[in-house]
C-alpha cells in the first residue's frame, strides 16, 4: 500500500474552511484515497473517498490533484465538533489487505 | 443494528496473564481487522482476516494470536501479556463485493492495561 504524508497538526478558526493536505506520491492506478477521522478516543469514522475526480458529500469535499500524488480534504464550515485527528490512507478498491494508517493530522478548531 | 461490538471494553491484566478480546460484527462483512493505538499515536495494524478461516499478519503481530472460526467473529488473543501491550485496541470490518464504498466500520475500542 502507498504511504501517505500529512502535517502533524493544524489549527482553524470556527466557521472557516479547514483544508487538510495529504501527500501520496507513490499511489498506484488502482488505489483510492480515503479519509477518516477520530474524535477523542472513539473509533475512527469514515469521511469520504475518491479515485481521481473531486468528491463531495454531506461531511466534506475531497480534491485530488490531476497527477493523483496529493489530495486535500476540505471541511467547508468547521465547527468545534470537527476537532479530531484526520487520517488519509490509500488502498485498492479491490481487496482490503493491510489497511495501514499513518500518524494523521490533529486538527484543532478554535472558537 | 449493533455494527461492530468489542468485548470487553476495559480490562486490567497482570504481566504473564492471558486474555482474549472478542470482535463481533452483524453486517456479514468479509474483512476484519485488529488495530492497536498507543497514547498520541496513530493506529497500527496487528492482524487481519479476509474471510472465515483466514488470518494474516499486519505491522505489529508479535505477542498476539488471532482466529476467525466464524465469519462474524474475530478474536485477538494475548498468551502472555506484557506491559508493552498496554494500549487501546480497535476492531474494524469492511465488506467485499460490488457496490461497496470501501468504508471501514470500527468498534468503540477496548482499553487494556497490563501491570
């Protein structure tokens, strides 16, 4: 599985857009980009995933660069409840072996 | 719909004792995983299973054994607990087959302390 690189921490003001970057320069053609978040000590929660097109759902938007070597998760209007650790992982859509999480980005939303 | 259920949620062991963590899912998922998370760290994969009767090693398998005798259950065993195994353990599952999102479903975690 491709490795990902994320900044260890970020801050964002409440109500502003939070943009979380992820570098996955060794991603292969059959690998999707997935984002999860972990609030406090709970189990991680799925946010969104994509292959090469930008994706949006009720929680966030995912922007993947044209060369697919990096992506950005966007929380459009961050709230205090979005304070969490955000994980970017890449994995093949077929099969599910060895899903490896990195260190993630600790996002703090400030009032 | 219970999703992924882990038992027990809390446990304190003495060094050398053994125990088993149970993960049960009621979503008919093929793939199941055990992760551990140490304070301030990300999740590390211990073992995983791609179907009933199968298991495979993850990043940090030493000191743990697993079994998947039934599709809905994935057991994580510690034969001789060590203080280094003090951690929060998370189980996850995901379906195979067409139409899936690839989403991992996580349990609430099991907090294990080894004295």
